[in-house]
C-alpha cells in the first residue's frame, strides 16, 4: 500500500459520497446516468465475489462492502425513491448496456490469466469498469449544462483513476517482479476516456465559469 | 502458482 493507491481509494469513495449526498439532499438525480451506476454495481459485485473467502486485509474488505453498499443505494434512489425517480432523465440516458457488456464478456473469455469462473468474472469486471463511465459522459454531452456536483463527481472519478496509474508506476519501481498488464491496459483506457472531460473541467475552473461541454 | 498482485487492489 502506498500513498497514491490510498489517495485513489479515498477519491473514489469521495466521488460516490458526493453523488449520494447530492441525490439525498436535493432529492434529484438530474444529469446522472442510471446505466453507469448499474454498470458500476455490476463491476463491484463481479469483482468482489471473493469477499467471503479471499481475505486480503480489513482495509480492502471494508472498501468492498462500502462500494457495493453505497452504489446500491444510488441505484435504489434512482429506481425506487418516489421523488428521486421522477427526476431521472431517462430520455437522454439511452446508451445500450449490451454495447458495453457483450464485448467485455467476450474479451474476458478470450483474454484472462486463468480459465475459471471467478477469474473470468474478475477479468470481466476490470474490462467493464474501463468503459462503465461512457453512458454518463454521453449523458453529460447531451444535456450540455452540467451542474457543479455532477461535474465534481466525474472529476473525482477521473482523479481516482489518475492516482491508480501513479500507484502502478510506484509499485513497478519499488516491487521486484510486479506486473499486471491486463489491469494496466484497461486502466489506461479508462483514464483516457476522462481526458476530454478534464480539459473542459479545468478550463471552466480557470475562467470561474459554469462547466459547459461542446456539442 | 503465479503471484496475483492484481487482486490486492480494489
């Protein structure tokens, strides 16, 4: 465990809490993609299946439970809460699950470290996490005016991924024999998806303007 | 068995 990894995990947690608090306080989920949230829930469940038998550390286990719990709450709010669900922008959140889930499923069957069910599900979760933000980015693009909290949510998520890359660089430099190609490549692709958003986020911040994405 | 470093991350 190094500081980059720790900062990444905290930023990830913070991003989820920002979103959850926004929904809870405003009773609105306008601008939030339910597709992305459900994909993240699928990511966490398929990756953390090992929660009950593959104990690594209390730190990891607590984070796993918290990620699954908080993301479930977001999905619950968006689908079931009587006021929140009315604010869900379903007309714009039209990205198809299948476009992301099917290629990731096929890829995890073809490229994995070991051919068994849990390894394949874990690999699937790595691939799916890389692209799960896409419905959210598409929704932001469509609605143009991004409210501050939604913008901060995506920014924190991107920052979390950036810190994971620093963590890998650090580990590669300090741990002999450390390599994780599958995770690295997926992680680089995932972080790359945020670059465009980052550019506009920083521009808006520098000019103290409201974040607006170009069409 | 290979070391599965990758599984120690979240």
